[in-house]
């Protein structure tokens, strides 16, 4: 991997001790995740005393089979994909626009609006649920994925704008000014100068927003009926009176895998910037 | 004054199996959507699904739809969201009498007296079960399942190991079992005090110390929490704690009901656990144990204070919402849940039915025993924690945690005073 | 000299914009576009903000106004709301549970954010020493961030269990029996135990954002420093740490504000107990609005939380937005 080679040379030589240290931490870190996996493949009566308990040790795919048989996973997966992808693309496109406006343009109410937008991040979804529920009912949006996408996207701007704007702090203003001298208007400056140079924060917004919308539970459960995403469907596994943690673990694995893949794919953009840079150094 | 009657005088289950299908006469042309707010998950959710499927099989033109509210934590939160959001539904599954009262006060429930009459439910549910859901003289629900909450669960081999040959029946006998249990490294009582389950001991003690009337008055705040009845019940519990019944306070506070049940019914690290009938499903299906053989249930010990013929129960009912659109199908489903077919499905899942149509011979020994205890009790008390209005219910559990941390006379005074303070503000 | 596509390109890279043939073409195009539609900052800004505003009005402003309105009402369950003016607010300030919750919230947010960001930042710097080889480790640590709070809660429940918990078992196996503790039942340790579990879920974020920031540092800075004979430590101290600050800031911001909202983990691990020792304002809001369904009272506590955050964030945001343009 060329990025790796280039970067390993970053501080003169790569440091094996650092890799070992991070590796040790990482292995410590996944102990609970190993727990989830082990929980999903052992019978419930064995793991009720802890998944690490090896007095008896049986492997079984019962929980996986039960979850697969009982829940229409494929359709829910498709709904989840639709919801997450749309709710992720919206802030990926619009948050950089807003961040750019807040950061580089002069207009009235700039700060007031910025403060309001950013503070909205504290707003808990419990607060949003009931007023929007009433609104969606009036508009006939119940059981329509947009009932979930709109608030998912709307609430994401708070942190997404902050995130992109924070990276813009170190954006070379000269680049903007040069474009301005060339007669480039404020909107064109965004699309041709700022946007192509903001892939790192945009990738970060994408990863985080995808993860959060994918795992989002409250809004889908309340607003959707038949069009249920994976999390909402799997939340039903956990009963009020019984604790079938083996199936809950299966649900957790099924839902966590996708955001992880997204992370692995998108995180390349973090190193992409660096490799292009050293790559062009001929 | 609210004449809510949570208490009900007895002769519950002795009902005769008369005209079982009295209500099925009009099972002709039901159709359309039937919408139920259904928050049951896990095994009980499966059971309800099976009941719905069976109902639809019998009434193929009915389109049964569930509204599943958000279920994290207290299901009432999700149900209120659904209702406030203006969702139309016909039926609601309810297990909290205080919540039924709240719904009635907000004009969200319809009385079902007419359903009761048209379908001859008096024959199927004895008067005590009807009284359970009566508010201000009108009946607002049909109880479809109930459970003993004064039953103490234990593994038979645990008592054997400690050389205890007979179930302790009296308070002193019960306490006398602690010493041999402790000698065998067995904690006598597993009290999961993390969230709510520690209140079970207090509640059964309260009705056996002071009777069901007193508990009802307390629930309606007609007597203060500083009443002697409350303090006496806490002092009884203090006796148990002084006899080393339990783990360290902090261990109790760290233990949730499931781990506690593991300790009593799976590993045998502790002997007794006081909890509802859902343990039967857990022990039977999850631990793979045989009810009546590996584990069983005994009634709360007799205190000899004149109220030993009482029992704590819980129940689930169906309410008819005022947003009902398909009343025919809704009432038909209510009646169906009391039918022999429905009760047979419930029995499969280890639940007891109050219906006279239920075939009690299908019950496993543990359900049978608990049903018998409930039938033998002269008066029944609904779980107190579920009768208290919102804030008080939470405060009640927190104050009992404080009691467990330091079960002294001073704490008893402080805890009851603190509860009285919150209660003063909690009732409308 | 390198043309940078990074956000953090050095000033020295700039002249290339005009020289780069592609960019030159773009500039020419843009210039003609700009001549056709000369647009000032203000209309452009509003145009760029328009999508955000539309989403925002519906999903944030409207519910927010509703929340403020509700906070003036006394609502008990499904009963009819009665207007009570500021009474909910007066009640909040005399509610001991709310005061306790505020103190717990300060401990909770500050500790969890500081520890998560510190660990994440350090790991990010270590990872940047060999990004390729540490990718699997980054994925492993980030995985915890992808697990829902509820499921993490369940895993940590097993770790902290007093009877057969993993932590007590480990302590016992290394002879530290005296340290064994019912972690979640002891009011003096419960909050810290929940924080530790929360930190576990959160470190992935600062690791990701800080790592991204470090990767965006132009390589020539390191090369220049290396040529100058700088030691790895001093490069870390003088180049990596200051230049990864954007990632650190973002991580602090997101971790801080998410920790204010954290609920599921606390709910599963302790349900606010024992004796309310782990009840944060986020949990308080849940308990009042969802459990007790005193929507008005819960709304008032939300408004107070928002005001608190506003007070803290305004100076920060003002300071950071002085230099527009």
C-alpha cells in the first residue's frame, strides 16, 4: 500500500514499539466486542454466568438462526441502507456549504446563526419526537422514510457544520483570495476551491453520520411502521420480561458490521490527502 | 374521592366452566383493520403474536395491526408518545392500574360494561377480576392473565443441601432456615435492589403486616407513608437483614433481577428469590430446568399478624381506547383472549389465565401451585409500585435502596418521611 | 514544490493554483461566470445556507419552540396541561435531584471527554508513526464506537457484575481480592465505573478525527524538520501536536455534547442508581419526560441544559469566529 509506505517514512523511520503499543491497546479494547461475538454463538444458559465462563462450552448458531428466521432482515437492511445513505449524503453536501458560508463570507446574523446551529446538537431526540410526530401525522409522512431522514439530516448539521468549519480554520485564505482576484464569485469559490480540498472533513462527516443514522433507534421506532430499519426491527428482540442476550448480540453484530465497513472504506480519505501530497513530489 | 378499587375480595378462580363459548355466538362477520398498541417483546410478544394469528385465522376478514411503541425503559413513555402523537388505535395492552386511571382521567378509555354483558363475561371472569378494572363504577378492562407476586422461588436441591426438609411456612421457620443455609455458603435471600425488584419484599411484608386495605389506602395516599404499618413492614425486613438474609448492601444495589434469579435458580448460590411468574419461562426455557422438580415456588411465610390470607398479584388487561374505529373486532378479541383456545396458547408460554375457560390441567406444577395460592388467598393486592403515580413510584424504589444501605430505625424514619414529602405533591 | 490537495496546505503552495493548468481553466471559467452573475457575500451566503435552514427549521427550530412552550405548562401524564408560567423553573432549582444531576453531569461530561480525547489523541499520534500497519488496530478501537450504547451497556454489565463479573474475577486471579467491589452498586464507584465504560465507547472518535488531522499535515514539514536534525519526540511536540488541534477540537466538541445526551448506557448499567448517584441531567430529562411523563418539567430541564451549554459555548464560538474572511 503506497500510502502506508510513504507515511511510514514520515518521521524518518517507522517505530515498531508504537505499533506494538497500539496493538496492545487495541486487543484490550476489543475484549467486550469478543464478548458480544462469543455471546452470540453460545447457548443462553451458559452465558448467563458470563461469556468468559468455560465450565461448559458449547458453540451454537441457534441465536443466528432464530434471528434470521424470525425477522425479515433483508428488507430491513435495504430500508436501513436507504435511510442512512440519504441522511448521510445530505449533510455531506450541505454542511460544507454552510461551513464555508459561516467561515469565509460576511453577512448579518452570521454569529447568531452559527451559535444557534451548533448548540442544537445538545437537543435530545426525545424532545424532537412528539412535536414532529404530530407534524408528520398532519402531513401524512408516518411510515415514510423521509419522516426519519429529515430530522436525522436536520439534527446532524449542528456538529457537521462545526466539524467542517473547524478544518477550514487552517484552510489557506490566500487560496481563496487568489481565486477572488481571478474574479471567482463566492459560490464558485466554494465549489472549485474549498470543496475539493475538504475531503478529509467530509469523509469524517460521512463516517460519523452514517454510523449514527444506522444505529438511530428512537425516531424510526416512533415514525415508521412497516418500513422498519434494521435497528428498529432488532430492538424488538429484547423483551421486557426476558433477556435473550444471545439474540441481542446477533443484532448488535449485524448492525455494527456495516458502519465498520463504511469506516474502513472512507478512512482512506484521511491518508489519501497525505499520499497525493507526497506522491506529487517528483 | 376516587373509588378506584385495586383490592378485590375473593373467590376468584372457583368459577364454573359454564357456557364457555357464550361470547362466540356473534363470531360471524368481523372485518376491517384492528389496531392494538402492543409493547410486549420477547416471549410474551411471541405469545401475543400467536394469539393474534389464531384470532385472524378464526376471523379471516380482520386485518390485525400492531403499533409497537418505543420500548426502552418504562413502556408507558412510548405508549404516551403514540397516543399524544394522535395515533388511532382500538386496543391497548396495559399492566399498570395507575396508568389506566391516567387514561380514564384523560378520557382516553371507553368503559366495557356493555362488552361484559353482551358476552356474558361474568360467567368467564369472576367478580373479583372485574372489580380489578373498575374505576368510578365503570369497568375499563378485561384481564387476560395474572401472576402471583408473593411466591418465593427456590431450587429444591438448595434446601436439601442445607438439610431443610420442609418448606418454611411461618416467619420464624423461614428465618430459622438462614443459619443452615449460611453454613453451606448459601445466601438465604437474593435481593436484586438495582432498580425495582427489592420492593417486592416490602410489598408482601406490608400486606401481611397490615392487610390489603392498608396497602390500598397507601396507594391512594389516604394514609401517610409515615404510618406505623409502613414502619412495621420495614422493621420486619430489618429483622431479616439482621439475620444475615442477604449480601452486602452494595452488592444488592449492583444486582439486577436477572442475575439474582441466576443465583437462586441456576447456580444455587442463594436460596430464595421473590418475583413474578415470568421466572417460570426463564427457568424452564433458558436454564432447561423442570418446573416442580428442579425448582418450585412457595407462598410468602405467615407472619401471624392476622393478614396471612393475602397475596400480591400482577395482571395484564386489554383496554378499549376512545379512538376505537372497529369496536366489533376489538371487543371480539377481548372475548377471544378468555376463550379455551387462547388460554391454551398462554399456558404454553407459562402464563396463568383468570378465565373459567382455562384448562387448569394443562398447567405445569409451578403455575398450578401459584394459581392455587392466589385462589386460596382471601384478598389480593395489586403490585404497589405499579399503583403509585410517576414520581412517587421512582422515589419509592430509591428510598427503599436507602433503607437497604443502612437498615436502622433512624433510616426507617428518614425514608418514610422523605416518601411522604414526595407523595404530598404527587397526587392531583 | 508540492501542490497540496489538503485542507492544511502550507501558504507556500499557493502560487501553484494559478499555474496548474486545470485550475487555470477553472479560474477562467469561473471568472466568466462571475462576470455574468456578480454576487455579493450576503445573497451567496443565504443561498449556501438555504438547504441547512430548511432542514433546520423543521427538525430543530420547530421542536425547540414547542419545548420552550411546554416548559411553561404543568403536564401530568396524559392529563390536560395547565399553564403555570415559570413555576417549572422555580421547582427545578429547588429540586435536590436536579442539583445532584447537574453535579453528576459536570463530573461525567468533563471526565469522560477529557479521558476519551486524551487517549484517542495519544493513540492517533502513535498510529501516525506507521499508518498502514496500525489500520487494523484503528478499526478495532473504532469498532467500539460503532456498537450501540445499549449493547455496550450490556457487555459492561457482565464485566462489572458483583458475583461472577470479569473485572472482579481478574482482580481475584492476580491476588487483589481486597480490590474487588460491587462496582455499580457502590455509590462512590458507580459513576466512575459508568464513565470508564463510556470512555471505552467514545475513544474511537478522537482517534479518528485526530488521526485525520495528523495525516493532513504536509509531509514536507517533517522532511524539513528531519533535514534539520529534529528528533522524533520534538517533531511530535512541535509539529504533530499543534497541527492536529483541529481534530482535537472537533473531538472535544462532539464528545462533550454527546456525553450531555448520553442515556442508554447509564440506563442499562445503573438506571441512574444506586440512590441516584449516576443520574445526569440527560437521565433526569428522560426520567421526568418519559418515565414520569411530566413533559413540562422535563422540557424545563432541557431548556436549562440548552441555556447552560449556550452560556459556555457562546464565548468559545465568538472567539473562534472573529476572523471571518
